[in-house]
C-alpha cells in the first residue's frame, strides 16, 4: 500500500531513465546516504570504522568489480585478490617514486595498472571459456602473488616484504582518523558504484549481459565479443585495484602480499555469489553477509560456550558452519540475497493488506 | 645431459602424482558435470583419516578398508545433501557448492582428527638408484606403478563392468542415460565414492611424500592445469597432462628459474596450461564442442 508506483507518471525521458524510478526508493536511498555520510560519522566509534565499516566498504567494492566480470559478463575469475594486490603495491610505488604525486592520482594510476594486467590475463578469454578460464585466472592469482613476493624493488627492499602505506593527505587535509578514512572510502565507493550502475545500464552493460547469456548468439547479432570481454576484464580489475589500494591505505596501513592470496579471491567470489550475481546491490549484501557471518558466529560461540572450549575447535566449527551455510544458501536461494530483497519488495506492495 | 634427464624423469614421476589428483576430478566431472573443487579437501580428509586410524593401532589393510568406507559414506552424504537439492542448477552454482563443501570437509577433518601435521610411512624407501647413469627415486617409481595399476583397473571397470558402462553413458548424455533407465543419483554416489577411493590413494602417496598436512589442499589445486591441459573429460588426458605438467614444471624451475628467480613452480603450470589453451582451447583430449545458437 505504501510502496507502490501507482500514480507516479513519467513525463520525460529523463525521469524514465532514472536509477530509482519510484519515489519511495529515492527517499530510502537518500536516507541511506544521509545515514552513511552524516549519522554514522557523528555517532560511530573507532572500532566500528576500523573493524567493520571500512573493510566492508572496500570488500564491497572488490565484489562489485568481480560482479562486473562474473555476474554481468559471465567470465569466472579466481584472481580478484591478485588484482587488489596490484592496486595496493602500485599505489605504494607511485607514491614512493614520483615526487609530489597526489594520493588520489596514485590510486587511479594504480587501478589503471591493475586494469592493464587484468587485460593481459583477460586476453586468454579470446579462446578460453567457462571452467577453463578458472585456471587462467588462478594462474594470474599465483603469478601476481609470486611477483609481489619475489621482486624486492616493489616493496622498496623492505626486509620482511611488506609495504607501509604513506599518509593520506588530500588538498592539505590529513585523513588520519578512522572517521575521516571512512568518509574517504565511502565517497570513493559511492562514486564508483554509481558509475558502475550507469555503465551497466549502457550499451556496454547490455553487451556484457548478451555475452554472458550466450556468446555465440551475441556474436551473431553483431556484438564484438572479445572486446566486450576484455573491457569487462579491464573494468573489473580497475575496481579490484582501487579496492586493493584502499585496503592498503585506508584500512590496514601495512600490508604483505599474502593479504591478497587465493583465500581472499574465494572470499570475494563467495560475496558475489551469495549477494547475487549480476546485481550491484547484491555485491553489498553479499559482502556484508560474508563479513558479518564469522563475527556473529564468533560472538554466538563465545556467548554459548564462554572460553571453556579450545579456540581451535570453535574455529573449526565456525568453518563447518560457514561452508554449510554457503551450500544451504545456494540450495534455497541460487540467485542470492538480492533475490530475497526483490521478493520482499513485491510483498511490500500489498502490505499490510492480505493477498 | 644426464642432469637434464634426471630432472625430466623426476618431473615425469612427480607428474604421475598430479595425474592421480586430476583423475579424481575427471571422474566426477565426467559423470555429473560438476567441477569438484573439494577434491583437494577429500585427499586431505582421506589421508588424515587413514593416518589417525593407523595411529590408533589398526593394521594397514584394515585402516585402508575403514577409510574407504568413510569415503563412501561421504559420497553418500554429498549426493544426498548437496547434489540432489542442486540438480539442474547452473554449473557455476555447483562449483560454488563444492567450494563450500571443501570448507566443510576441511573443517570436519580438523575437528575430528586435529590440525597437527602427521608423518606417514608406507614402508617404501625413498632411496634413489642408478638406471643407466640416471638417478631415479624408488618412491616415485612406486607411485607411478600404483597410478598405472589404478588407471588400468579403472579403464577395465569402465569398459567391462555394467556399472562402468552405465557411468560412461551418464557422462555422455544425462537425459539419454536416464531415458534408458540408468538411475542418475546412484551413479553419482558411485562415482563420488570412486573419487573418494582415488583421493585416498592420492592422499597416501602425497602424504608420505610431504607429510599429511594442510598443504595437500594447495597441491591438489595443481590438478587444475593438468586437467585443462588434458581436457576435462578424458582419463587419458589426466595422465598425459600430469606428465607434461610435472616435467615442464621441474624443467622450468631448473632452467628458467635461474634467470627470473626461484619458486616459479607455484604459478608456472597455470600459465603454461593457459598458453597451451590458446592453441587448443579444449585441451589435448577434451571433447570439441560444437556451439549452436
């Protein structure tokens, strides 16, 4: 009753093409933005920013990147974390070696580096597809990890092979408190999400979906399949690269190549699948779910058993529940959490009246 | 030159071990079209179970049989709880489910058997002996013999036994197989159980080489380049692919690693397989798919 489009007429093409065509959606989105930009910075504490919101936003960005490639263009990738690593280490080196490099400039350049490497490995999609592509992207994952560990120049000859991110200063403002870093990450993530949403509604986005649904058919109707796939690879790695740079600069500060290992790639893939492939919003829902699950289980575990049980056992049980939940989710909702959201919206049209 | 041959033979024999893991993948992929990411976890789980049973005083053959039973039970559970509810889902969902399965199996294995690393002694001495001036590891030869026996047994099973032929029918075409009365779920149970048995043999060989520890899961990932080199659907491909990967990896480590730094074993097989695929997109023995709109 309250959530419906009845009576909302579209009188111009601009209104027809809005991201949120329904007034209620726009209001909800505005409220969300106000909450994220005003309410949370005022009320949140450092633990919330550092332990939860910043990594959540960054991983959402990486998931979004993977979703562009896997969800929209249909190319499976197990290399997202590798591209994050490229972003982080490239940003560090740009800051280190170029005098007077603005930090945002280095982020963008680093993401472009990641995009370039993504394209390089993406070239293989010219001939390879489906599960065969897993191996190619797995190769990129291990190769990047090896390069980052092997070549000391990349870490400025740090004896323990880690990079320590420089301070973030933009136009004389130092982003040194968790709250400020949160705002920086939030701004970048929101802007890039809006960009992704619009790109995916454009001709390129539709080409991607056509390639995903059936590449032979897409080719027949005149879509350049190879170029579409490559662009998807570039865009996806760009997003992952930015996420990696933010991970190093706005989240951990000191980062080693192992932070971007296969487990991270799998985690990002889980986020994309659980959230819902081919959905921008799903990236955020999935990231939130996968990130919060261990935290919630941890709290539940210590609440139920206290510290009487060996931590190793608790960790293993968490592992099992995590894996089982993934299988269960795939069984009950193969289209991800975003599908539940859509069902909820459908129900909301009638609520509070019975059907 | 002798050194070259030594490296080559060492690599080929190591490749046999990769083939063994790849074999488990191929069996499941052929029969159910599932890209089983959990094969590595199954290898670890089987080896852990076996080692712990032996440590509890069971004789070798009893422990072996008991572990086989456990793997069969696992196959039963997987079919019932994972495959059946996910029937007719896209391959991607099934692949994701097997990643979840891998996490569960690893968790259960470590919960039940603990997470410490075990040594495993099969009673085969790892002493190299000379063969025409080239040193060959005795253990590797043994592993190759085991792999050979396993492959022969499997191919006899697939070509002679009724169940084996039914499995081949399933691999060829699910619907056609069902229409002539082959029960698909039972075939899945059987093939997962066989994969479990292969995982046990693999786990024992790898375990006695590297110790039974978590690293086995990462080793098992090496089966992927082997697989795509050989083609997902071919048992022969798994063997040949394994040999090629093993040999090229060792040769690259020695001759290429000199110039670009060591430790390239970790990624070389993947890149090698990728480059190979650019030439032959379906692997050496994979079925060439004809695509229609």
